[in-house]
C-alpha cells in the first residue's frame, strides 16, 4: 500500500498536533545521529536556528530515501540563549543551573519543519518563539524543583508550559505550535499548495 504523508518523528506531541489537525499520516522515525550533525561538517559548529533547520532536513531526507513516493515531514527544535544551545538536563542539579542561567532572560525555541519527496527537499521553514523568564527567587526555584522532581528532566528547558512551568515566565511571544516544536500553520499552507491536503 502506498504511503502518502509521513511524519519523520517519534514525538508524541508532534503526532498529537498533526492528528488533531485532521491529517492522515504515518509516523516513521528518522535514523540520524543528531549529535554528529550538531558538530557540523568540517569542524564548523552550527548556530541554533541553522542546527534546527539542518536536523529537520536530515530527518526528512532520511525517511524520504526509504519511502521515495511519500511526502515526508521532518521537524526539530533547538532551545537557545544567544548562541548557546541547550540539551535536556542530565540531573536536577543541571536543571537548577540552567534555570538560574535563564532567569530574567529571554531564550528562544527554534522550530524547523521541512518537506521532502524522492530524496529531495521541497520546502523548509523555521518558526521562532521568544520566552522571557521572570526574576523568580531562589526559594521559588527550590520549591519548583522539589515539586516537579524528575519531570524537569523530560524537557530541554526543565519546564512544561502546560503545567507548573508556566510560573517561571513573565512573557511569551510566539505561537503554540512553534513552542511545541512544529510550526503547523506554514506547514498546512504548504501541504495545501502541494495538493497533499484539501484547499
């Protein structure tokens, strides 16, 4: 049976976004070495936006080579403060260190999406959300980490905006879908343009 639309991701949140949007698709995770891509080629390190875009491209291309007739959606997200790229904290101590660093500052969620078919890129886009943490006290931070416990290790920023993590913030600029790692509105527009979904 031919596969039409494929999401090159195992992310439950991205699958949920696409399912809720009414898209008919298969989810087939890409098999790439993200850390190798992050190191870049020729010793050149990629910036946060460039890295998100490259990861999305490589994911789309990887699955597209295996399923050449499908339209493959690759997506990825980086979290950055200036040029610094964050990864999921290894433990509570690292989560605390990162939150102290982010306190009172604006960091970015850089969400890239790419479409590929027949092993070639059709289209790419990057959405950026800016999130400003408030100047929370050390006492609040300790209470937050105690209450959230191991949950803070599940996300790069050590927070979930849909939970108590929202209390860390004073301002958020950017759409919901970009924050969750899939710029859905431009993706839907492009899928309509390609004739993959109804106009």
